[in-house]
């Protein structure tokens, strides 16, 4: 026997699929939105629809943007000879929030994971190589997460950098092994960037 409306069940299931949201949280969110919160629910619906229609990857760094090239890439005050490689837009925000990094970025949108069918093509590493060569990049800071896949990704890109005679550094200090970058606190992250090591 169905306990309640299938439409309601679908909505709860939809929220349950989001990262970090279990069944209890999904129910709480749905009931919260339904209970006298028409404005909020409507705002979320419209913001989501608008984002899905207009947000795409920056043609240079792959960060989400609603224009062809994002504001960071367009910012001429930033050092365009240093490029920081991260796995996700959340990692980019974590580094931006430290307010200590003034170079450009490239978002891989993942990490190498042959078991999941994610290789260099999926991460658009060809585009990255083209970018670092055409822009005469002086340093690549590899800030992929210190997980097994993140390290493999960093090593792969370091080899490409080496082949093009570009310095590649790897953040290390204070970032917990196996941790995800976006959860590292800002001070630790600042130290990690400042104490980066040259990759062999
Ligand atoms: Zn960009």
C-alpha cells in the first residue's frame, strides 16, 4: 500500500539523489518547502530552470559561467602565466575563498579513473595542453585532491608539463592524504599552495 501521494514520493526521491542528502533530510526539505513556503519553493524552481538554461562551462577554464568566458579568465589583473588545476568548481571556490591565489584555473571536472571510464579525453586534458602551450604558461599548480586518483591525475599532467618544459608544482603541506580539497579549511589551503613542491 502506498503511504502517500506518488507525486510527493517522486519529489522526495529527487532530493534523496542529491549528494549528502539521505531519506530523512529529503523528507524534511520537501515538507519544509510545501509548508507555507510557496515563495522559497518557487524561487528555487525558477533559479534552477534559469541555471539549467544559461549556465555552461567557460570555454577556457571550464568553470561554470553564463557567458562564453568566465570573469576570472577575463580578469586582466590576474596572473595569466600561472594556472591552477583543480578537480571541481567547488575546489575552485575553496581556493578563491582564501583570497591568496591570483592566477588562473583549469577545472578538470573529475579525475582520472579508468575503472569508471574516465580518461584524459573526459577531463579535456588535450584542451589544457593546448591552453598551456598557446598561453606560454610558466607554472602549473596541481591542486587535485590528495586521493589515489587525484595523485594519478597530478602525475599525468606533470608529465605533460615536463614534455612542454613548464614547471609543475603540487600542493602538499597540510592537506590530509585521502581528503577532498573542498573540505580543507582556508588557512590549511593557503599553506598548501604556498608550500607547493616541484614535481619530479
Ligand atoms: Zn574561465
